């Protein structure tokens, strides 16, 4: 059984979701409802939801703040963010905070039900239906503290198209040549190759979210030119970004 908590200040939205879950799904139930993040945190004293479906903007505590607070408290749950805003920045922030999905209002019933069924399946079995996306692994990163710090910088700044070996080396007070040599020795690949893989892996994660436009994804992961993004994506994955998304959608619907 998948236990769900609803958090939204709009009663109509909560009623719509309740009807969808009660009439269109199996093995999924609503265990608690709240009107904002603070009420949700109070409810967590009595309930342990597997999934929290929350509006992104509410009076009091927002959905994003709720996510961050639950993460701080080490409460393990999947988040689905609802929003009436089509701004990609909201989606990007939600996903970076760990949201399982980001759904625009008004809710598409078919997509919503399929998404919940997938979350239930993901919790019940492995691997999940949607292809898992793995962060690039640096083989020897733990053997060199500075490289570990460099990797942390890359993970937080990969979306900056200006990020370069020279800039990072300057931040650490060393020469680009030294950092480049050390980076390859520790990780087994060059700085630019690792950065490119990191960007493409993040793009694959975004491509699994159908509400985000493909051309926006390339820009959001650090590619200033879409054609360069598409060419690089195909080189590393054997298909275009659109083809990859279509494959994920087919898996979702299959």
C-alpha cells in the first residue's frame, strides 16, 4: 500500500486528487491532508507517508521549504510538486531539491495516475520502470581531498556554460596544467570529459520530466547552443534527446 499525504491550500485541488486516487488507482491511499507546510510537519508526528503531494507556493510554509525541512529531519519520502506556474526555474529548483515529479495545474488525470502507479512500483520492486540515471563516478576521488572538492564544485556549477578548468584551478590557487594532470590521474578522465558526462546525465534526468521543453534542458545543464547539446547527447547515448525522451515515455506508458 502506498500512503500519500496531500498538502495544498486549495480545497478543490485536494478534492480532485482524492477522487482520482480513490476511483482510478489501486493500492494507493490518502493518510493525511494539510493546508500548508507547517500543518504537514505537524501531521508527520502521527503519519508516515510514502509520498507527499504538495503545492509549491502556499501561505505560511511553501512546498519547497517543506521539502528542505523534511530533508533536514532525515524523513525519507518521495515528493510530487504541484504548481500553477510554468516557469522552468520552479521545476529546476524542485528537481534539485529531490522532487520525484513536478506537475502543472490543472492536473492531467492520466499522467497523474500513471505517475503514482510508477512511484508505487518503484517502492515495491527494483529496478524501477524508468531508466535510472547515474552520476558520473570518479574512481579515486576519495584518495585526494582536493579533487573531491573540485568534483563538488563541478556538481554545483555544471549549469554554468563558462565553467572551465582554468576557472576552477584559479579558485584553488593552482595552475590549470597541474589541476588537469592531477584530475585525470585521480579520476581516469579529463576535466572536460567528466564535466560533459555530468551535464548529459543531468539532462537525462530532466528529459524524464515531460513538462520541460527539450531546448530548455540543454541550456539548463550548461550548453549555450542546442545543436551542440544534441550532438553531444547523441555521441554519448546513441540517440537524440527527443528520441531518449520518447523512449522514456513509452516505458512510462507501457
